[in-house]
C-alpha cells in the first residue's frame, strides 16, 4: 500500500479505522495497515473458486487470523474458512435494494426485450462455472416453441471453465431460444427483472463445488421485482419456497 494511502487513512479519522474486506486478494493492503480493526465479509467459498490457487488460500488464512470479526453468508461458506475463523464468525445472509426493484415494475420495459418473442425467462448475473448450462440446454430444447431464455451478464473466466461447461455453453449459444444479452448497467438491471415473465437461477447442484454454498443476492432482488422465480435446488434458497418445484 502506498505511503500516501496510509497517511490519508490516518487523517480521515482520529479513531481506529476499520478495514472492511470482501475478498482475500486484498490481504496485502490489510497487512500494510499498522493499526486498524479488520472485518472480513466472506460472500463466497473463495478457496474453491476455479483459478484461486494456493495464494488466495494463504491470503484468506492470514486475513482470518488478523480479522476481529468475520461475516459468512451461509453455513457452508463458514465451514470452508480456516479453523482460526470459527470463534469469530457470524452468519449474515445477503440483502438487496428492494425498493429499486419494486419501483422497476412501474418503469418502461427495456427496449432490447421488444426484439425477442415472449414469454421471457431470465437469468441475470455472472455466467461462470456455477451456472448449469446443461440444464439450460435441456429446458430450451424441451420448450423450444414455448419459452425464450434470456441470459443477462458477463461470461467470467471462460478460459477457466471446465471442458464440459465450455461444451454446454457452446450448445446454449446455438439454441434459437437462448439469448445472451451481455452486460447490463446495474442501474438498468431492475427493469429487466421486473418486466420478464419469470426470473430464474440456473445454479449447478452436482458434486461438492463452491456453488453448493452460494447465497444468491439476486434471490431477494427478483422476489422484490414481483415476478415468479425459478431456482435450482440450492440449499440457501430452500427456506424461501412454500412448496418445492425443482428445475431438475
């Protein structure tokens, strides 16, 4: 951390500053702070994310040792933390800007949607290894004349995707009723979620990958938008379903 950054932090408050950290990659910055309290907000099982490597695992261990308090979004994320984190970890689930999504239902529908036949079922978020592209392919093929599936968001780490995931992603791109809309500005995202016929969360449920411990922020956003919400059988989602109608 540059000396000017440390001095600006010192000037900003006469009290002991708090470093609120959302990812282990920021550990070198925390390490450079001489006197501060540290809060680590673990919103993923980072050590299990493809491409993390031993460096991130080491950073997370050091961060947990230094942290005064740790927030974990699910029990699975908490269990995945180093042993030294156990005594100072508190479960804090995700929340959302519900008002922004509620207001969006009274806004105009995004112009891009008018180019696609209805009905629309949308997923909004990062498209990476946690997405069940095989499931999307099965649904798109089974309902080829009935539904159009909208995938909104960036494809993250395509080079780090497994061969199987890359294959299913390529098949999705060939489906005539699967539409990749790309990155949408966050301020515009509520309008998409509020004007589709249903939202969906196509998460993988196989194996013991890091996706097993996610807590989708979009769960609360989509519910606030007031549209039906479909979901894979993710543990963090189960308590919000009155009756289970799994996608698989």
